[in-house]
């Protein structure tokens, strides 16, 4: 009896504490834990009772079992009583399944969301514990163990990406670790993983109708994999963006991680240039190379090569449009303070090689000039069927990523507009280190420029030539003047069909003035790619701002534009240029000499009066020729004599001697 009295006393004491706990919950407004006794209270009670008695009795265990809540399986809990039905003469109950109300469904969804949040919080707590462990200094054993773990995860992902997406998520989370070794190894390991599992198409979000429709297990499995892939890839790119924004004077560990991030970005963009978030990757690459001094950054040459490879391999123009758009925005924000090698990446735009805006306008005009009588008559039913077929073809074209010729021309027009606007802004700002690269781009793409930009470009280039002292020029300034002349002539030659007259005498006089400087340049036929001995007085090899044409090629282009592609050529100018070219030929190398003699032969065909310069017979000259005068109208070229012809006839090169003799014979025939 004493035992029973003690057990009843303990039961009453527990029930009283339980009621107090429930009242406290009601007072606080939260009654979530009804029916549950706090673990602290139970443990304290067990300790007190264990002190009072040495062993627990069967009665206490029975009472503890009685205190547990009962769970009854009631199959009719979710059922509703309906109207009775009669089956085989017997009246039976009709139980119907109870339909849940909206608020009940919402409560169940909230409970499931809370469960998922709790699971995520547990995972985050685990990840935080792992990061705390990773903050400890790594030993060789830990590094080897980490590498083996990453290798196992990469192998599992490669074997079956759709089943092992959890390993991909774990690797992406490891990139966000504070431990530099974990971040580095996981970041570089994900490059071949993404290159192998990224599909050959762009993943788009599912519409509401597609989410509601029933699909097979394979389709749902593929959709789940694609969703996880896009989420992990986005997190990975965001982490690369954060790591890449590191100054060179930061902590060496952060700088090394920034270099590794750029290596990962350059390694992944070659295979993922068609995939989602490619604009973010392009911005990472472009921002890294848009700096005034790239010699400090060891990864800059690799990034420039990767961007140039994207330009050369882009036949559609969509990739080039995005890169050029990002490039122009970044340059505007940084006030065009970049290195000249970065500006030269625009010269690799191969998509503009076959672009001709004039033919495009003609095609559009022909398209709108179709007469009404030439159109095919279609009935209403046929027009409807034709419209449906067009919609189907449009969907098929988008699915197959086939870019039509119209879209390609649209991309080309957008690229040309952005590039020329960028060139014009740089010339207006007047950054001396970028003028050479801009002029080289204009000489390459200037013939595609629109008439609206013609006047602005010519004014800026005239100012460049006027501000330059043509009497004392170094090799870089000679190249800059040649590029101004070639660019201006190419811009004007493109708009000849508009019947405009532009005064180019400034450029013609500048070309005439720098002929001697070009002839005396030792690198007239060389570029920075040519093999040569290093200057012993200059230990640093400087890459020139222009790397496409040599000075000899630019000179021949300028001469050709002056006399054969524009209306700038006259008899007086032809005679003056012929005399000065003969003086320059005496100092130029062999290949340049042969090319200039061929040009003079072509010029003599257009202007036969040049033949009179080869002799003084049957010719009246007023005054004398002034060789030091750089203005053509004042040098008195009609009184000049080509006495250099007799010296060049004894040239060491047989090709030069042959050319000189042929020109002498032609001069006699032209009299």
C-alpha cells in the first residue's frame, strides 16, 4: 500500500506541473507543445525518484506507460457520412472521402515548408561546423584526404550526373569555404565537371502549364537535373565573380585565389559560351582586362587570348554582340583608362569581315519594291495555313538554334555601331596610348561606317594631324599619321555613291610630308611578330599598339586611296609624289622598292605626263624644284627631273633593275 500511495503522489505531482506548464504556454500565446512534458522536468523527476528509491517498481513503469498519449487508428477519420444506399435488398452506410478545405491545405503546405527549413538549417549548422574545422591549419595528410574526397565526388558526377547531383551541390558549397585549399581544389575541379555535363542547349524556365502537366519519370528526372545544374552553375559563377574582384596589393592568398578564379572562368567559357549566365562570365573576363597596366596581372594574356578566340569562332554574332556591349560599358565607366593590348581585341571581330551595309539597304529596297500584281493570290484558308506553318517553322528554328541571315546582319550592324561609337569617343577624349589601336580599327572597319559618323571622324583625325609636328617624328608617330590617312580615305571611299565632295588635301599633304620618314625607318617591313635581335640598350620588349599592317603596307594603301579610290589625285600631285617616291626608293628595302615601282608603273598608266620627268628634252620648266617644301602646290614639281633613275639602274637587286628599265622604256613611249 505504501508503494501505491507513493506512486499516486508522484502522479499527482506530475499532473500539477503539466498544468502549470500549459497555463504558461497559454499566457505567452504559443500553445504548440501541448501534451508534451519538457525533458528537463522529466529528467529532474527521474533523478529525485531515483534518489528516493534504489530500484524502480513495476507499478511506476505501468503508470509511465499509462501517461503516454494513445494513438488510435480510426479509418473513418477522413470519411464523411453520405446518404445510405441499398445493395441486394440491404441498406448500407455510404462513406465518402472528406475534401480538405483551402485553409487546411495551406496549413499542410506551411508545415512541409517548415520541415524543409529545419532540414536546411541543420545542413547549414553542419556546414558551419565543417568551416570551423577547416579554419585549422592544413597538414599534408588533410590536403591529400581532401584531394581524394574531391576526386571521388568528381568521378561519381562523371559516371551518372543525374543521380549524383548531391555531389555537385556539395562541391559548389566547398568553393564558398574559408579554407583556401578547399576553395582552390573544389573550384578548379568543377571546371572539367561543368564542361562535361553542360548540355549543348540553353536551359529555359518551365512555364506554368508545363509545371502542371503530367510527364514521365525520365522527363521529370531530366527536369530535376537541369534545375539543380542551373542553380549550382549560377552559385559557382557568382563565387568566381566575388573572388576575381581582388586588388593586386591585397593578401597574397586572396590574389592567388583571384588568379585561380580567372583560370576557371577562362576554362569554362570556351565550352559554355551558349549556356545560361554567359553574360556574367563575359563581364568577369572583360572587367579583369580593362586595367591601365596589365603587366602586373599574370592571367591577363590568357584572358585576352580566350576573348579573341571567342571573337574568331563566332559565326552568328550573338556572342560578339554581348562581349562588345559589356566592353563599351566598362570602358565608359573607367573613363577609357585601359591598356592598348586590350583595345586590340576588337581587331579579331571576324563576323564583320563579310558585312556590307550598302548591299543590305539595296536588298531591303528590292524587298519593298514588289508590285501588287506580282503577288500570289491566296484564299483565306490558305493564308491561315500559311500563317500556322510560319509559326511552326519559327518554333523549330528557335529549338534548333538556327540563326537566319537577317539575324546575323542585325548582329553585325549592332557590333559595328558599338565599335565605331567606342572609337569616336576615345578619339574625342584623346588618350594618346589608345590612338594607335583605334586608328588601326578604323582602317579595318572604317569602310563600313555610316555617313552620319563621317564628319565627326574626319574632324577628329584632322586635329590629330594638325597637332602633330610632321618635321620631327619618331616611328610610333609616323605610324599614327599613316593610320589617320588610311582611315580617313577608307571612310570617304565607302560613301562615294552619295555624291559628296570632301576636302582631303590635309591628309594628302601629310602623306607627302612623311614619305622621307617612312623610307628611313628600319622597321618599315617588320612588325612585333617578326624575328629580330633585341636592343641591348633596352631590356624591355615593348609590344606596339598596332599589330596588323606594317608601315610599308600602310603606305601603299594610302597611295592607292589617294590616286585610284578617291578623287584626290591630280597631275600635279602625281608628278610631286613620283619625284619624292624616287628619292625614298633609294633608302627603302628590296620588297618595298619593288612594290613602289609597281605603283609608279600603275600611276604612269593613269597620268602619262609623268613620263616627261625622266628627261629634260622637249620640256620647258619655270623655276626649280624645291625638294624641302612639304606643300605640293609650292614645291614646283613640274620642274623636277628623275636623275635617281640612273643610280637605281645599277641596283644590286635584279628585280629593281628590271623595274627601273621598264619604266624608262615606258617614259620614252609616252612622249
